C-alpha cells in the first residue's frame, strides 16, 4: 500500500522513522531499550523487503549499551533497507562521550550517516521543558530546532566529523532556517571561548559547505 501511494504521489524513496517511543525509551532499563530496538530492526527488515531500494529504514543505536548497539549496526548495516543510524542517548550522556566511539567507528566503516528527528514531550528533554507555561505549540517551536542545534554543535565541536570522515549528519522535520545562523554563531564562539573546544580541522560552517550536514526543508519554509 505504501508503494502504491508513493507511485501516486511521485515519490521515489521513503525513509521511514520510528515514533516517539524510540527516543522516549532511552529512559528505560537498557536491556529493555535494546530489546525493543532489536525487534524494531527485524520489523523494518520485513516491512521494507518488498522493495528495499525504495523503502528505507534506520538503525536505532542505544548509547546506554554501546556493545549491543555496535552489534546491531554490524548486523544490519549492509542491508539495502538501511539508510542511516539514529543514536538514542540516555539523559546526561553527551554525544561526544568517548564511550560512544565504537558506534562511530562502526558507522564510519559502513558509511552510514547520523539521522536526527527531534521530539518534545519525552526524554531526552529540551532546556526549559518545565517552564513552557502550558503551550505545546511554543514548546514544539523551541524543542525541535534546539534538539538539532545541540546535536550538530557537539558532533562538530566534539571532533566526530574530523575523526570519522565517512560520517555525515542529517536532520528531519526540524526545519532548516536555524542552520546558517547557528553555524555562523558557532564559528565565532569556538574562536572566542578559547579552550572550550578541541582544535578543529575546519570552521563549523565549513562542514556544511563540504556536504557533511543536511537539513530537510519543511513546507512552511
């Protein structure tokens, strides 16, 4: 049915992402999280099997169980339906933590990019989530770009794009209007706040110019 709808709409390829349970489950016991992720990968392999050249999915990689995440990446990473990896981090674990390096190494070997899709009402929460005065529209306006901005800044400033040249990063349904202003401000801050960021091979904005950063454009933009 999805393939028929894609034909009617003139869509060549769909990249299918999981719902809010995926980032939300980062707050669960790691064994339960990784069990859910493994079941999801098997489901997506089955779902995309009618035409894996057009139906694409992603691998969920739990930062709470790096060994299991790497195993899932290596198990599924060469399958035709796999297009990218969505790192799912428990609260308090930054994306540039050295413990996550085996995940980046596996992705780099397989040429798999990072994919990010922000949510707003489940972990990991955005700053100010307790102080939105009850308006979900404003919360979503703040949360989706913030999730993308924080991730991009740490992926660049943490040296992930420098150390792993085959990794790119893309953002879905977070808009793109924030990107140039955020990168230009990051350019100035890594220079101004000396010592807070490791030496980078390029300015933050250069990684986007080099084709390592992608943002989906939303209809209102």
